[in-house]
C-alpha cells in the first residue's frame, strides 16, 4: 500500500506537496488563535490575521521560485543554522498547543503531555530513517483527515448550539482591534521563509534524486495556501459556537492532529539543517527542555518567535536583492 502511494506521489507530486505545505504551515495556533482573536478582538481583525496566514505560503512560492539568489543564500551554512534555530521555536509552539488543548478534556494536560512525548519520540526515530517522502505522505494524509474532521466538528457544533443561539462576534472595526489583526497578520507573512522544509521541497523538486517528477512547484505552494485558507473559514464559524464535553474532545483531537503534522515537519527540519547525528541530538534536547517553555503558552512562544523572524526575513530578502543587483551589474559590465 505504501509503495503504491509512493509511486503515485513520484508520478505527480503537485497535490501531495500542496497538502504537505498546508499541513506543515497550519500548526496548533491556526485554530486556537483564530477562535481567540475572533472572540476577543472581533471578526474583521481575525479575518485580516487569517488572510495574512493564508497568503503566506503563496507569497513564499512566488518569491522563492523567482528570486534565485534567495535560495543560494539559504543554502549557506549560516542561514541554514539560523532557520534551524527558528524551527525549535515552531516545535515548542506545537508541543505547547497539544499540551494545552487537552486541558479541558477528560485526558487533561497530563494526558496531553504523554501524547506530546509519544509523538515527538516516534517522529524523531521515524524521520531519522525515512525522511522526505515519508514526511510528505504523512502530512498529505493527515491534512485530508483535518479537513474532514473540521467540517464534521463545525456542523456538529452549529447543530448542538442551535442556529439561533450562535454567539455572533462583534465586527471589531475599532482601530485598536484592527491594529492587532493587521500587525499579527504581517508577522505571519515572513513565516514560510524560515521553514527549512519548504526550501527542501524546492531543492528536492529540482534535483530529482529518486526520479520524482519535476513540476512547477510554485503551483504547489499556491494550492497549499488556498487549502489552508479553506480550513480557516471553518474556524470563524467555530468561534460562534459552544462545545459540549464530547465536541470539546473532538476539537482537541483535531488540534492535536494539526499539531502532529507540524511537529513532524520541524523534527525533519533539524535533520535537513544539521544532518542525522547532530539533528537527532538537537531534536532530543528540544524535547527534553520543552517543559521550561510550557508556562509561556502557545501565543507567548509564537509572539516571541514571530517578533524575531520578521527582522531576520527582511534582512535575508534584502541581501538576496543586493546579490541579484550586483550580479546584473557585473553581467552588464562584461557585456559592455
């Protein structure tokens, strides 16, 4: 069965990449933060944040596929180490999310902690052996499950709440509220530029090391962004509903499933950046030291990481543009 799916992926990986991109980008915060922003600041600020969330992968595909000097810079050891460091934050964010989401269920945060450790240890060893194709296929399969489960959860939550009893949020058109949505949306757009796995997809597509078909990979990033955007629409409806204990447990399973897909990507990212031996050590250390970050919560770790990466990405893009301009100038001088 796995072999058959692998051959289908190799013959046309466009959709598989798109699904994996959406699953990797989503993370636990996509649903939890969307619901929180909608209920706290209003629907419009939350949708602005969601728009930034949805176009981030599309923007990355557009820029990375056209600005070749960017990819050259990101292959340098210094840049790879920088985004490898950022990946540890992403790992912690999703570990925190799975831990927190089970707090209101019968499993509790203790059960959430057990799930986190089980998932992380499992992927550390699985991806150490199998790598790229297994990560793509695991992500793509999980994203189908996410879309099906979020649709079912939304319908069930609306029905149980009752159409007339939906808690319609405020629009949130006040400037302080809009400012929150705009700023947090801006913080999201640079995010994919710090994903080692996304640069790996670009190189994997170009090198064709195991006879996987070469495609227009920019299309996959567009598909990933659109699929993520479709998923985000459900979160706005969920923000208007209430959850029974059963539905709350289903929500926890959904969020953990999203988080697991992202965790696998960032565990694999450490292997991409640092190789198997050092990557294994870094992944193990990240899991060991994770308890010290639990108190920050999902939004706390995310804000810390996002505030750092926006300046990093601006600097990287600036260097790539300078390098491109310098090469064009040199080519003109040679031509003259």
